[in-house]
C-alpha cells in the first residue's frame, strides 16, 4: 500500500512490488556505488568505447584496479565488452546509466 498526499488530500494506492526486479536494481546500484566506478561510468558517457589501457591512464589507476572495477560493472550487466584483436573495448550497456549518475549529481546532499 502506498500513501500519497496531493493538494492536502491523502490517496491510498495498491502497489505491486516485484521483489526480484527490486533485488536486481539494488544489486546494480551497489555495483555503481564506488567513486572509481562512477568515474569509469562518467568516462564512458563521454567516450562511447574505451580499452582498459585508456581507462586506467585517464583515471590515473593501476591496470589491475581498473580491470577489477570494469569486471564488477560488466558482471552486473552495466557494461558491454567487445574484443577487436588483442584489444577489449568497454562501453555502457545502457545510456540510461549516465542519467542515474546525473540525477545523483543534481542532489544537494
């Protein structure tokens, strides 16, 4: 049951929650909830596809650390990767991901 207050009137509305969908969303949000992973998402928002080398150099990270964070984001379904010869290019799986980060940035916390 969801209670909404609009124009000083209370409205009750039944809301069906899909627990599996909520768990999946929470899992993705936990994956995003790291400053370096947010930086990677920001970087991939501006540059549609980048290699691990390009990412770790631009963010001034160790290669192993960049790979670790990319792996977490990829395993949660947030990134795509495509091999081109010896290079693996990473990109955002969904462009809506950048909108989530923008929304958080707009919050005055």
